[in-house]
C-alpha cells in the first residue's frame, strides 16, 4: 500500500463570497478551514489584508495568534501583477519586478515568523516569557521581557529557523528575585542550560555561535549561484513562473544582485508574452 505525506489545505478564494457578504471574517475563514482538517492556508492579501502591502504590526501579531490557536500554517500567498493599476498606463517592467519582489519577501517573512512563534511555544522557558517576534527581509527581531535563560533559548531557536539571515534581540532581562536568607542551601536557577544529558522534558539546544550584530551576513555564494543557474534553465525552458521564483529567492538573499534583478525583468516580460499568447490583448483606454 502506497504511503504519502500529502496534507489538506484551502485557498481563501473558497470563502470569497462569505467574506464579501460579511458572513465570515478572516478568523472565521481560518476556523472553518481547521474544522474540516484543511490546515494549509492560502491567503489572498489584496482581498483580505486591509491596507496591503502596508500591513500593521498589530495585524501580523493577530495573524500569528490565529495560526497558533487553530493549528494552521500559511503555505501560499496569492500573487497578482496588477498591470492596470493606473487608469492611463500599464505598469512598467521595473514596477512589476518590484511588485513581485515585495510579495515574495512578505510571504517569506510571514513563513519565518510563524515558524519562530511555534518554536518559542515548544520550549517551556520561552513559552512562559513575554517575547515578541518580528521579521523584516529575513532578519528576526526579538523584544519583550524574559529571564536570561529564556532570552538565550529564544535567540538560539530563532537562528535555527530555516530562512533566517540574522537575529537581533532587544529582550529586557528580568531575573526572579531571590530571598536574602535561606534556611537550607538550594541549587539556584542557572541562566545557561546545564551541561550533560538533558533531564526529562528538557529541550536540548546545541550551542550556536552568535551572528553579527548591527548588520546582515552575506548570502551564501554557492546557494546564490545554484539558484541563478536553475533560474536561467527555467528561462530557457520558457517557464517564467519558476524563473521568477528562483530570481526572487536570490533577491531575497541579496537585494542588490544585479543578475537576479535583470533576470526578474526578463522573466516578467516572458510571463507577459506567455499570457498574451493565451488571451486577447487590449490596450487600456486613456482617460
């Protein structure tokens, strides 16, 4: 008997009528998805995220809270290139590239944030701490209040999340008060995890060297070259969507990579040509 790991998900396109009529809000859509066992969520940002792409931090915190509450995972973000955004002209190629890059970066940051939140909730120390997580272009920012042990664990766990470029912690350290006198000698709580094998229920954390402060590490050249190679191969095969994803991944790691930016422009043009082959092309009417 064949065994597969395919999981069920849902696109919020499925709820667009209920959402438009006010029968379900975003949380209602998430809950309905979870109730039927569809734990993978495709969000439609332009349709359901007020103010997109300028989303408030409060919305992001609420979004991550919903993901935790209902056990769901954001697996896709619908991507539009609104070529008729302006009534009297088409978007330029540079504007289309910037739109794609923005959407890819927003999606990547969202996935990292959800993974970081869940990692912190899996550890008894960090679960009880008041730690906020924000992600901007792959850089995780930790803030709030916690003990030194919880702050150390939070930074270590955040660095282990896939796709994280750097972790910046501004967590305020709050140690529990200790009595001045004790009737008997007790082992004080240690700020660092004890050496040796972990006890029952403890979460072993391998030491991770701290990343550079005040800046971002350079992208892995081997990974960048491999993605560029795959992107150019996709272009030769006429697969504009795959090429844009590869070039976008490179730009996410190295925003100044000129080869990736030019490749994104070429892929966007190719995508437009492919679309025009499938549908009639009409010019917008100037107003």
